[in-house]
C-alpha cells in the first residue's frame, strides 16, 4: 500500500513538474527581448537597456496576449500551442484543426515572423502579433507593416 501511494505521489509530482516547466521561447534583438510560452502567449516584451516590461499584464490573463488569432467560419480562435522543430515554429489554434508554420528570427533591431504555411479548415484571416503594449505617447495606424498582394 505504501509503495502504491508513493508511486502515485511521484507520478503527480512529475506531472506537476512538467506542467510548471512549460517551454518558453525567447527571441532577442540588440534592444528588446520577446518571450513566448508554449501555450502561444506573449509573456514578456522587455526593453533591454531600461529593463522595462512593455506588455500589459492585465491582458495576459484575459487571453489578449495570444501570439496569433485565426478566423474560421465566423469564429475568432486564439493560438493555444507553440512548438518548435528545427527552424520552424508551429502554432495550433485550439481544436479548430488549423495550424500555421512560421520561421521566427531576429536582426539587430527587429523580430521577423515569416508565415511559411497554413493548413486546416478554410481560413478567413490570420492575425499575428498584435500584442497589448503599455500606453505610449505616440502611435500610428501602420508601423513598419509589410505584406504581399
């Protein structure tokens, strides 16, 4: 009986340890550090010089810090998992069956997110990296945006 109880405790502790040590992915430029959790949430955007955190903490718990959203059949679905395989990162969007592959890299000044492929249901739209940052003095509608027709 004691062995069985000990085995259950060890099993529970190992499960808790694996949950609490979920993989974080960190990307750095000369100026900023971006951390994304394995559940596809941006957890930190830090100015490296001042050590100031730029993400709004209240938005993280509300699900607004998801790295990406997909619109499928009128539903707006947040990314729920981020996995890495070599240079490729795959986002999964809940149980929708939609996945998107990205290459994520950096330059001295920028984070680069390149959509390589999207698969699953008919995707109406993918919204990526609209991170809730703290209020700043100036802003604009389109800041360093690039797209293909």
